[in-house]
C-alpha cells in the first residue's frame, strides 16, 4: 500500500508572493483535476481541559486574505472547544495529486450579517437541517431526528424564509502558518511553509 510520488516538486522560486495567492493556485488546480470536493478539509481542535484533540471533515465555504471560513453549530464539540481554545488546524488532503495544505491559526466568529447572507444561499433542506440537529448532542434515534426535521418542514414549507438559528454561524480561521506539501519520489517530499512574522510572511523549507 505504498505509492510512488512524482519527480516534479515545489521550489521556492515557484511560490506565489503570499500564501493565499499560492492557495488559490493550488485550489484551482485541485478542482481542475477532478478531485471530489476539493474544499473538504479536516478541522482539528482540542479540549482545553484534557488536551484531547478531535478531528472532523468540514467544507470550506469562503477564503480571502482574512482567512478561511466554514460554518457550524456553535454548540457542537468543535464550537465549544474553539470558544475555550481558539487554536485550530486545517488540512486539505488532495491525495490524487499528491498534495496537502496544512493551516494553523486562530478561529473567530464571523459577523451575524455575514452568517445570515451565507445561510440564505443554502438549500431549503439544509436550512431546516441546521435547526433540526443539535450538533454533537445525543439523540434517541434516527426516527426522532427525522421527526424534528418533519416538524420544521411543516412549519417552514418550501419557499418560506427560514430564520438563521441563533447557535449557528461561521468561523474564520486567521492563519499563522500555511504549509504546502508536495509528494516526491523516495519520500523526499517538498514542504514549504509560509510563517507569519510581525511584518510579513516568510517561507521556510521543512525536512520531509
């Protein structure tokens, strides 16, 4: 179960001037390659009391020079952990093209206007699902979850505006480091990391 990676790598002189421009370049190439959901990322947080980490796959919904945005229930495990410890890691695992992007930074809530604007773009069923699921909490059965959804569907039929749940919203991850990992032959992978200093971004090469 070992794969031989390609000979072509990633050199410092090939990098974009800033990490978000480099991310855009790689993200567009990942999408063009046909990878299923290239915006899927592994989000890792940690329990501040025990130090126990937890990870889950979440979809990136927006990014710009300010950071990377995803949406969730603030009462979920990740929401509670980020409220107490905003340090976070994101991983984009683009295995078919032997690339990864690893982001470390701090998460903060998006504004309610920004959250509401995004919520309006979600399919009607997904809007109802945000209300029906008290994310990460225990539920008696699948039937109970379906009943909750059915009640909401009756209350807010297709075409009727669904309000934004008060405990639902976005996180913007402001990065402190962004690493671009390119698989290479003989496991001598290229790892180039942008690290934020007081004044700008510096590029570091890491051993594989």
